[in-house]
C-alpha cells in the first residue's frame, strides 16, 4: 500500500506541501493570494464597467447602446484565453508606443495590475448583462414613486434601483465571481505568478504532479465554499423584507 501511495506521489506529500523549504506550500499560498488579489480587482472593475454599461444600454442614446452591444457581444463571443492574450499583448504594446511617442522609456507593466485590467474588461461584459436584467426586474412602480417625490435620477438609482435590484443580481454576480477566481488560472500563459503557475512550477520541479494539482484543486474548492457562504449572506440581506421562497411553496 505504501508503494502505491509513493507511486502516486503521496508518500512525502506532507513534506512537499510544508510552508518552509524544501516544501512548496508557501509558494502555493502566495500564488493563491495573487489569484485572489487579481480576482477581487477584476470583479470590482467589472462591476463598475457593468453598472455603467447597464445604464448605458437602458438609458443611453442609440450610439451608446450600439457601442455597448458590440462590446458585450465581442467579449462574450471570443474565448477568454484568446481575449486575455489579445488584451495583454496589444494593451502593453499600445501603452509602450504612447510612452515612446511622448519621449519616455518603455513601461514595465505590473503583473497584478495588468491581470486586473485584462480580466476586468472580460468581467465587465458579463456584468453589464447581469445588471441590465436586474435593473429591468425592479418593479416600475418603485421607480415611478421615487420620481413622483421629485428624486433626481442619480438619487433614484442610488436609493431605489440599486438596493432593489440586488436580490435579482446577486446569484448572477456570485457565479461571475467564481468565474473570476478560475479565470486567473488562464493568466499563467502570460507568466503571471498565480496559483496555477506556482502549482505547475512545483509539480515540474518535484515530479509530484498528483500531489500539487490535488492541493491546488482543494484550495480552489475552499475558495468556492467560502464564497458561497459570503454570497448567501449577501443574498439574504438583499432579500430582507421579501416573501420567503420556502413559504411560497
């Protein structure tokens, strides 16, 4: 039996996964921290883009709506790995050309900042459609009541529309967050030191592929479970005062 575990690479897994050298556990946790930083930044940027995009699609002029339709259609149609490669390399090249045109040197793009920007653009397209649908689900009577009391559009959005739409948007945003955590793995192709790249380096150095990829999968699972608890609390908060679905059945 011990030989079987050794064959799978589990015989010395505790030593390999220890936080101090020669273990690689510290590297995996550092990669997880980078993944979460990029995912949080991209998710936040995507929410900002999505909110403005949803408002633009619903209340903007024809040109604004058409441009946003092109943005959301293209982003959702092209595979995310291809988008990451295009946005990263093209964006870096454009920034450097602008810097050189202004007489500056080539710019060294921070990996975390570039990852947030790239994934944020992708997240924004999906967030736009999620928030647009959530805004449309808000009862029209609530908006009309706010306007009848003389609330300006910005105040109506802040006090009525956004709080009312949260119960409709939270499930979709929860899925979008989980997608963001997993999409960080795609950034390994451009050399970002996130969890997947750290796992590959550890596995390649020790040949204990099963051990390290199993550990990485466990870390992603922990993030997913904790995220589910957090978004369940958020959804319960957003649905406060609304009829319970259990009671309705």
